[in-house]
C-alpha cells in the first residue's frame, strides 16, 4: 500500500512541546521564515508545514521523534535542501513538521592516523573537505552543491558525484552512522572499524533510505591520502562511441590514478558558454562530444601529467580524440571543471527541463543515447536533450529542454509521459531509473513498476518494522 501524507492538523499542545524542545526561536511557524524549507531550488515541489524545527543536538532530535511518534505526527527530515526529487519537501496538507538538521554542525573527531572523521548531519560537504584537509587527509566525495549540501542528506540519498569512479559513492565512503529511530531511540553505530562482520549491516540500511527509516544525525567517514598532483584534460570526440574506447584506454593506462571521466554533449557545452559568465571552450573547433579526464598521482613529480599526455597521444592515434587541452595550472583546471559543474545551472535560462538521472551498463551508453533521442522526439518533437554525466560508472544525466517556441507549462505537462518512455527504455537495457538522486516524490510511482514484487515487499517490511506508524517522511519513496 502506498503511504500517504498526513492530513490531520497537529494539535497545538504538541506544537508547544516541539517548541519547548528546541526553543521558540528554532520552532518556525511564520510562513516567511518557513519559506526556504518548503520548496526546492528547481521550484518543482513546494509544500506547507505546521512547524519547522531546528534542533542542535542528537538528543533534541530524539525528543522530537518520541513526541511525534506518541502523537502520530508526520516528520519530514531535511538537510541542505539540495535534493532533486522532492524527498525533502513536506506535502501541501500543512499537517507535517519539517525537521532540519542544519544546526547539527559539530565536527566531533578527525583521526588522520585512523583515516576517519566523525561529523554531524548539518556539516556541509565543503566543511568536511576543509576539516579533512586541515588534518592532512582528503574526503573524496565531490558534488557541485558541496557548499550547501549537508552530510545527513548526502548519506540519506547515497549521493554520488564526479569521483565515484575512483572512490565510490557515499555508501562506500561511510564507516558508521548515528541514527534516531521513529520512536526516538538512538542507534549509535559510529564505529570507525574497517571490518565489523557482526550480523546485518545496519549502516547500509539507512544510507539511501531518504529519511524514511530513521534520521541520520552523524556519520563516521573514510579519509584518504591527498594526491600530490592532479592532471586535468578536456578532449573532443568525433562520436559518442569514441568515449567507450577512450575510457577503456584510460583504465589501462592510468589505473588506479584515473579519478574522473566525465562526458558532455556539444549542446550541453553550448548552454554553459551561453549562460555561464566567463566560461570558455579552450579548443580550436567544436565537437559532438567532450570528455573531462582527471589523473591523480601520489608524487609531485609530473607523473600524472606525463601519464595523461601519453594517454591522449595514444587516443589520438586510435582516432578516439580529435582535439584536447591539458590544464597547465590549477586555475586552468578549475576552468575546465567549471564547464562540467555548471551544466545543470546553464539549463535553467532555456526554459522547462525534464530531468532523468539514470544509469545503464557502460558499454550500452552509446546505444541508449541513440534510442533515447528517438523516444524523446516521439513524445515532444523538437525537444533538446542536454546530456552529461559520469561515464565511468554508467550514470547519465539525460535532461531534456523544451522545444523552441513552446510554452514552458505545456512542455512540463509532458513530464510523466516523457519520463515513463525514457524509464521504460532504461529498464529494457538493464539500467536503473535513479543512479544517484534517489526516488523521493518524483519517481515514487515508477519504483513499483521497475522493482520486482519481492523487492517491494522487502522494502515495505523494513519500513513497517522500523516505522510502524509511518511518520518518517510520509509519502516519499514508498
């Protein structure tokens, strides 16, 4: 059975108890104060809340959850509100509370020798990077939203990013968690052990659960040695099939130093050049496809740059690459990365965009793109695919911008029809309808369609066991 949002108004005495827990100034009831918590940045999802609560300790989160559990009040956990599928937004009933973890800001421990750190859920990814760097280490997960996304949300959505190729997604980078359960009990799983084979892995149960099984309040993260050098190149490809050959060559020549392999279509780069100030394409001619490659090295001896240069020379010989540039400085490398990292931002001025965060087996990416173009054209003639993503792990951000001269509202009305067509194609090719953004509200209806009955039954059983009253993030995921 699909879980529904709560609709019964929250009693005033319960709201008073919530306010007493966090303090009146952190129990937001004024609509203007609540506004930043009630809609996501793309403005696709918006809701209302009886209150926005901003606790600053795990114990306060536990008190809130016990109160909500006893009163039967729906709770929507929220981190930095950078999610892209509506999972962090309350329903329109106004009968739920939003629990923001943004004040859980403590970095509890940094252990360079043990290659681990423990941080609370409201610490931003950029702050994690800075703390790790001060300890002479690196936390490799990287996202364009790292200045605002918070660790709680990163864990709850099992975020990916540009370095998954070398280091894995959030799940692979997490040693332990602290979680508040639906009834207010606290599970302290903040061990920093590399091995702990004592039964079910509860950590992995909560990572990627999108706040539907518990509220992550802290995480123990893996740290890595900082690379002594990085070499970055942007290359032009004559066709998308060349990306597969180039990737295989890069694996052979640069492994394990290959830390990023990102691809972008010509139209994607055109939008960045058109709408992002001071962006430039440092190549002589345009190409149908571009790849951004990063190779890292443990020694500052030029090995990474030499490896990348030899790799690109061989790729040019094989016809995989028609043009390319290797960054000669950190500033040039940042400029190259900016072409990729601003791809999402550059779409907005073009009007409506229907988003697909999908994955397919790497060898099938060229076939998927060819078939998806036909699918999109059949749904909305003239629609313009904006294609980019993490080629090395099969994750394609297949976003489709509205046709010229079409009204935005009319185009976005095709969202469900187009997504259904694209997702059917993805499923037929053995792929996933959500590679790294999660399910949330956007893909909840598709989940049961593309998951087996057995998978759905297991997930519902877990939800029922950990949240029997269905108060955690109601209406999301399931």
